[in-house]
C-alpha cells in the first residue's frame, strides 16, 4: 500500500506578498508551513523599513497572522553547488535571501527524508536551481499552483513528478499511486530562468494529516452522540426513580393502608356489639317494625274518626 508522504511547504516573501491572509490559511490545507529564519527576520524588518507601502502592509499582516497560524520558523541550512552565487557576479540582497531560502528547503529535505518538501516562490531562477538538484523529495512551485492545489486537491505537475521519484525511492507500487493521470511528463525545466522584482522568499511547513481529519471528525461525532445518549438514559432513569419514590411514599402507602383501616373498623364494631355499646341488627329491625305499626295504627284511628263525623 502506498504511503502518501506528508508535505512541507517552504515560502519566500515573493509567494507571501502575492497572496492574502485568507489564502495563507488555505495553504495550510496542503501541508505544514515553514518560513526560513532569514525570511522571518526580513518580515520584521519590513514592518518599519519597507521600501514601499505594499510590502509594509504585507509584513504587518503576516506578522499578525503568524502568531495563531501554526506556521513555524526553520533554521535548516544545507550546502549545494546549485544554491551558490554565480561566479563573477557580486551578490545582491535579493540573491542572498533567495539562495538562503533554497538552502533552507534543501536542508529540510535532508532532515525529513520521509516528507515531500515543496518550496513556494515566484522566483523562477530559484525554482530552476531546485530542479537541477534533482532530489527525490524536493521540488518547487509557484504560489498560484499552490492555491489551485489547496482548492482542487490536484497536485501540480512538479509535485506529481517528485512524488513519483519519492515512491520509486521507497519502492512503492505504481498501481497504488494516487497521482492523477492528467499530469504531464514535463518537469521544472519548463520554467524559464527569470528574475522577480520582489525581495524575499517565505518559509516551509510540514505536511498536515488532512486526509485523516474526516475520519477523526466522524469518530468524534459518534463519541459525542454516544455520550449524549448515555447522559439522556441516566437522566431518564433518575427521574423515573424519583417519581417512583414519591408515588411509593404517598399513594402506595395510602392504598396499602385502606384494607387495614377497614379491617380495624370491623373489629371495633364487633367489639362494641359484644359490649352492648351498639344495638344488635335484630333489635334494630324490631324497633323499626314497632315504629311502623304505631304509625299505621295512628292512620287507622284517624280514618275511623273521620267516618264517624
């Protein structure tokens, strides 16, 4: 099974200045983002001493963004002949910074051999130098390509080709590759050697485990749902138990006590009958008959008197 290597993105200032803070956040979807130490120091310098207002605005925005972004500063540095000043040409500040960024990316590629290090820059000359190094886990792309990658999920051509080299280096099987078949066989040599008008380059960041996030989110959702269900069941059980206790303390006791109360009343009445405190039912019936006889006798006498009159 093919292991998709984590991605480390290294930015120079030309790439940072060509993107907005929202796009910087989008870059984090692709991988872990780093800036070389020289770029970080240059950004701080530009806050107060930028040659133009656009660079100053970018430096201030990035300095504010960096604190909570998760981006990191790298001090990696590795020598390579392709990342040295051209003989006979005096080094300029832009060239010095550009080569320092390239050496940082090359150093990180050596430090993290199981990761894919991608340098993001508008400096075509620097991108060409990286191509000449031809390392199995190092390549360079422009900021526009990275933005499209972060939005579409499709690797740029240089990244696709470097991934093929990475896979061959680690003996991965071709038919398991997730590289799109639409990638063309051209390489970074297609980039013409040109100079950029921007001064700096930005940093690298190791690749994020973005493909794992959906699974992690699903697991978290199931866990939260399970906890909610458990809490609901426990709450229902507690309420039911409290209601049962309340009913048991009032209603059940009353219902259970009624038969005993009736039985006690019967025993009391029997005792009164025995003691003569209550009239016997037969005596009561005889009394009623005597009263009824007297009433009938009175009616009969009244009728007889009326006839005589």
